[in-house]
């Protein structure tokens, strides 16, 4: 593999966590009475402060503060959780409302597309194009480019990742349960969609460990090079900070991959339904045998109490993309790694409450 040119805001994970401890908001309710909960008037829960912007100007101000890399060709920003790329809000189907959070924690008035032209003026760029986006219900690094050449270079670089077997997107996930692995692991798996009804209207993703070239060619499965590491662990409450790197997030790969390790990401109402306890041992249930619309609460009381919530669905999906690798992007064919330790406040607060930092 080519050598690496690295933009590092932090030198190692432990240093990052020590740094992050100093910026956790002082109004954390960790020491408040048991009566404090998600709906209490005693404090403003971090999960209800996700969209503070009262104007587009305030939103752009926040994005400008969250620029983590700018070389006049690429501008990387730390996208806030719950902010869409091209649409400010999504339609909430009543049938699926029990799986969504917008009626509880609100939604953003603005999307990234609303802000790019103003942000370009602020940064003195001719234009900014959305080149590498990130899911609405994730926070973290996304890439904007300033023209045709930069956009082509970024896309060409990311296209190289699969043949070079480089998991270029790295995510931090706060989980219930934890994968039983000894140190960092790397593997090649596949992800596919399975339809749970005859009309092919209800699709769910599934990890496939064994697959053929024929299945790949017919696009039945999507091959993925990935890695996983447990960065921090609290065995007493069975919760962890897990790092996942992958060559794609198609079919909700990160969420599905974590669930294949008998864990689920906090706030993930769908994958949580696949993890059941049998005699105190977590097992994964086939997507065909899951009642996705059942009134099922996957979080134990100890975690709900620590986070001052009543249900898992009151928690924002705890996935943050903290690093992007652009293989052979630089003129000397070295990798460009864009990494940040600027975690969102709600993510930091959750780490603190679960004693994962």
C-alpha cells in the first residue's frame, strides 16, 4: 500500500478521549435525582438540543465552525446528526412512526444543499459541490469539492478503494453488547437485501459470509472489505465504543454488520429487534423471524436510566464517521486521511454517561 499523508487532529484514541473529556457540557445530568428523565423540565436533554439553529445564517455559522479540512480543492465538514443532504425533512409514515424519532426529538429546518452556496462565499471558494455525503442519521466527515478536477480526483480515489481492499470510511458506534473479538479484525463479507413479503415492499439487509463471484456479478450481493475494533468497553452494562471501517455503507452495512456480531447500535430500532436474549446470552435472529412493528424494548433499565430515556427510539442513532481515507489521492500517490476528533455533544455525553471515556 502507498505511504500515507495524514491530517491528524489527534495522535491516538486515548489522547482523543482525554481531550474530549474537557469539552463535555457541564450541565450533564449525571448527578441529578432519579426523577430526571427525557421529558423532565429539570434540564434540557442533549438529545433534544440537536437542531439549535433559528436561521439559515446560524446553520451556516455552525457548519463553518465544523470545517475540519480545507486545501482549496477539498472542504471536509463535520455534518451534524439528523441533517439531510438535499432535503431538510423526511415524511414520517404513521405505520412506521414507532421506529422514528422526529416526533420526539424534532428535525432540522435546513439541509446541506441549503448552505453550500453561502458556505462557499464564506470560504472564498468559487463553488462547493457535495461529493462524498453521509446518511442523514449519522454525524461526521463529509466532503465538498471546489470544481470539476477536485471532484473527479476524489471520486477516482474512492473507486480505487475496493480493488485495493481499503476500508476508506471509518465510523465510531456506541453499542449495546459488544463483539467478542481479540483486538482489531479484518475480513471480507457481503451484504444483500432480502424481501420479507410477497410484494417485495419490505426489504431488510443481511450479512453474507459465503458468496460466489456469480452472485457478485449478478449483483445479488455487494462485497465489502471491512474491519472492526473495540475502542472502549464497559462490561458491567454491556456497552462499548466500536470502530467499524468499510468500503461501503450500502444497504445500511455498518448497522447490519454490527448486528451480525450480536450487538446493536444505540438508537437503531430496526437492528435492535434482531438481537434477543436467551438465558442471558445474546443471539441474532433471522430477519425473517423479527416482528419489526412489535412494541419491543431492547435496552435494559440500567442503560435507560443512565441516559435518562424511556425507550431506545428516543436515542439518536449513535454512528459518527470520524475518518475518511482517499487512496492514492496525493500527487505522490500517497493516501490522504482526513480525520477529526470533534464529536457531537450528544455523542460525547452518551460516552460519558455510559463510562466509555
